[in-house]
């Protein structure tokens, strides 16, 4: 499983981040970008609406070729 960091800004102005599966991260960020309503449930069962979502993929999962010469 490739993980990514899902960075969220909630409508309340609170920011938070989670390490999640890469595909879930991308789907969540895309849904927010497309204007879909995305909510996050905290440990008290309260739902928070997501205003901005950004997906940061682990550097190890990005394969960059560097020229030898």
C-alpha cells in the first residue's frame, strides 16, 4: 500500500492532516476540488465539512530518473 498525507482545511477554519491510502487521498482531494460535499467525523461523532483538501504523496513513491552525465 502506498500512503499519502491528506491535508484538510475545515469550514470551521481548523486544519488537520492524516496519513491514508494514496487512492483515498487522491479521491478525497478530487471530490473537494469538484465541489462535492466532503465531511470528516471526529472521535466525538461530530461531522465537519471540508473546505480545502490537498494530497501529498510520499517522496519514495515518486520515481525520478537523474541523468548520470
